[in-house]
């Protein structure tokens, strides 16, 4: 149902973004990838997504989303490479965990720039094209941390709350057009970003990674299991699918019950 649609998924060389890119391509969209990684990993992701699009490799932007000019250029490149940019998934993100008094200033700035400000610059640049073509889907990958706080994640929680707020504002601004704007708020998803938090937790508490996962990382996730990448990708696909046009300005949770508390 996405034949003829063009999609850009930021941070799609890994994790959730990669899973979303695969499902959008499977549904018929032309997808541009973005993100960092080893050259062979990027080539593999491009080939994988490309094969679903019937090409050797999916288009790719190496834009560093901490830089507003690079974000703007990435949108132009996507419009040129895809011919049309109808679906924008703001997914790229990083995490740094430290108490506020020890939180490095440069890491704070980087999280705000990548996890928050890049969404603003990308949406601002992509909206005129969506309006001209009279259809659009903007999906911001926020987090349960866009709705709840946790200690030691000051920059991340600030950025993700802001993304949920921005989603509401832009959705209202375009509510009378066929463009929807939504946030997805996952709990802990099995990806490199989240798995990297496990070993330090196990060390800190002197327990196995299995116990650290259940008792510490997933302390607030009642299901006590990882959310899988494909589950988040299915939610993004739904937001691009038929019948989703009335869903806008929302923060959709997929968090094993976390925000029910
Ligand atoms: P990941 O580390 O697997 O992937 C992050 C992607 O972002 C990679 O492709 C990376 O190269 C890219 N990236 C990082 N910095 C970049 C930059 N400056 N410019 C361009 N690309 C950059 O992480 P993930 O877990 O898949 O996270 C994806 C999104 O989902 C993030 O916004 C994250 O905050 C959010 N999220 C993740 C979880 C989780 O538990 N994994 C939970 C809630 C929300």
C-alpha cells in the first residue's frame, strides 16, 4: 500500500530505524537510509533494503544530524533521490547516562541536537513538499522517557518530552491537511542503544546481566521482556497505512505497560 511513496528514516543503519526501513520497503515505499556505522554494515543495510525495492542498494545519506545544515541538506537529497518525500521518520538518537552533576556538557548538547532539534529542522524542511503533494506521514520516535522521568537520563528525558510536545504542535498546525504527525513511545527495545546499558548495570549491582535486565533495566517495564524492533516497526507501518488518517498528534506507547503506572 506504499507503492509510489518516498520515505526517509533517520538513524536506519541500526536498531529500530533499520527495522522500520525494512517494513516500509516491504510495503512498497522507496526508502532512503541515514546513520553512522562501519562501511560494510552500511552497505549491508543498503543492499537489504534495496533488494525489497528492486534495486541494488537503497539511497543513503551520511548526514550528521547534530548539524542543522546537514539535516536540511539530507531532506533535499531525499527529495532528489526518491522523487517524493512523503514519509519522514525521525528516529536517530543517542543515550548517555549520568547524574546531572556529572553529566558532561558536550554530551548534553549532542543529545539535545540529535534527539530533539534535528526533528524540528527535518520537519520544517520536509513539510512544504508534503503540503504540495497533499499527503504526508511524520513519525517521531520518542520514548516512554517522553512521558516519564528516570534518574540519570536528564538530557534524554528532556529531549524526548520535547519531541512529544513538538508532535502535538505540528499535528495541530497541519490538522486540516492529509498529513499526520505522531510520536511512538517505546519502552526498552532490544537494540544496541539499550543493550549497551546492561553491562554497566550488572557491574554496578554485582549481578548477572539476566538479573540486571529483569530487576534494574526493566524495573519499570511490567512485562519484564524486551520490546522487539519489529513490534515498533509494525506500529510505524500502521501509521502509514490505510485507515490511520484520523490518528494525529498522539504519543503511542509500546512499552510493556510502563506508562500505565
Ligand atoms: P541504535 O543505537 O541501534 O540506532 C541509532 C541510530 O541513530 C543508528 O543508525 C546511528 O548511526 C544513528 N545516529 C546516531 N547519531 C547520529 C547522528 N548524529 N546523525 C545521524 N545518525 C545518527 O538505537 P535504537 O535503540 O534503534 O534507537 C532509535 C531511536 O529509538 C532513538 O531515538 C532512541 O532514543 C529511541 N528509543 C529507543 C529505545 C530502546 O530501548 N532501544 C526505547 C525508546 C526509544
